[in-house]
C-alpha cells in the first residue's frame, strides 16, 4: 500500500504549532526560536517531509521537464494572530501542497501598508501565482499583474475594477441577514452591534445585511447602539470592557450582534459578571463559526463561513488560471450559514 504523503498540516500537528509557523521555518522567515526551529526540522526529517520553498526560475519554466522544482504560490495574510485567517491560510497551504505546489506564506502582522510591496516581491521572485487573504489596502488592486494569476480571498472585488481581478468571498450580506433574522425571531428589538473601527468591506456587508433585515420587518436600529471598536486590545477584552461600560451608563439593549466570535465571547464574559442571563435577558450572536463558538461552555450562536469551500474554490481557480484554462466566474461567492447555539 502506498504510504500517505505527509503534508504541512501533519508536521504542524506533530510539532504542536501552527501551519504558518512550519511555513516560516521552511522558508527561513519570521522570528522563530532556535528550539522551535530545530524541533520542526527534526520532525520534518523523521517524516521524510521535503518542503520546496526555494523560488527558482525553473519552477515557472514551462520547458522544465525534470520536475525538480514544484511551482511556488505566494500567500499574503493580514495577520496570523487571527484564528479565522490562520485556519483559512492553513487550509489553502494544505490544498496547494496536495496539488504539488509550494506555498510561501507572508504575514503582514497587521501592517496593510506593506501589502503592495510584498505583492511586488512575490512577482519579482517569479512565483506561479499569488493569493491575498483579506486585503486591507485599496492600492493593491491597481498593481495586480495580468501575467501572474492573483486571487483575492475573503474580499469581494467590485466590478468597476479590471476584469482580470479574481476573488473568492463569503456571502457576508446574507450572513448579516441571517444574524438579524435569528434575533428578530427571538423577540429582540434593541441590538447592540460591535464592529471594527477600520471597517473592511466584508464587515460593512455584515452590518448592511443586518440592518436591511431589520428594515424589512419595519424595525429601526438605534444608531447609538452601533459601536465601532478600536481594536487596540484583543477582540474579546475590548468587547468585554465595552459591555461593562455601556451597562454602567444605563443604556438598555436586549441583544448583541458581534461581527466576529471573539467579540461575542468577550461580551458573554461581561454579561456573566453583571449577572445578566443569556439568552433570557440578552441574546448574543457571533460571526465566523470559530472553534471558540462551538466549544465554549455555552455554545455561541454564530454565522459560519465555510473555510473548506473558500480554500478549495480558490485553489481550483488558481490551478485553472495557471494552466491558462478559462474560468466560469471572476468572482465566486460562498454561502454562509447559521449555527444554532445556546446564546439566542
């Protein structure tokens, strides 16, 4: 029986580290402790894992028939501290490796101004393609090259841009509507909304869909209950502090819509400290469908994104573009769905 090929996900699991950490060790990038680096290399050797992280012109040479080099794919992610982005990047890396590509991961560490330079660096290196996860720099689109397949993921690129721009994104507008409908069914009329101060297009759609659904029921949302978080603290800590502060001000609300699950988690911690019952007194709904939502001691109702579908559709499109095959759509939208917990 043919032995199953060891993937980057397998190495990460054995080493008890993230996939991005394994990628950075393979590529010789990032700040990794000597002990961690040596341990990962040891595990790679024991499992006969051979990452091909070197970028060579022959990797993209159609006349290279020796097969000595895998094609390299650049992946730009905003921050590996985000559970959703890390899970998505990990799934993409695994899919790419299974198809014979070598993923090269670049963590912007929440510095979107670096994004165009990193993209150009990948282009200059001669990668076969680039995947940009959750872009936060509006100038990046303008430098996308048409000769190297580039796909934006977790962001819907508006049709006013060049037709050669490709993207895969969750349906956040419907996601917002699903969250609103769940709260409306439970009798909620004064939702407290937590969003990011630096509103990204995807988060804006989550709010837009939510508000639209309330309007369809002839319900008006109090604008004073729409809170843009500063994000200088962790999502959970900031949400917890905000709920505590709002309650001390005597502001009434019967539900909380948090645009990610960690904000929902932080809100629940605050409500518990204030002896407010969930969901009897206040309903809470999150977004993304992360591990914390389903494994907290009280499962959090959340709107889930389909990470596997986002990853597989992106990699499928990228392979078609690399092979110069036509793609049916420049923009692929993946459905979101509600996961019923015990907080609504």
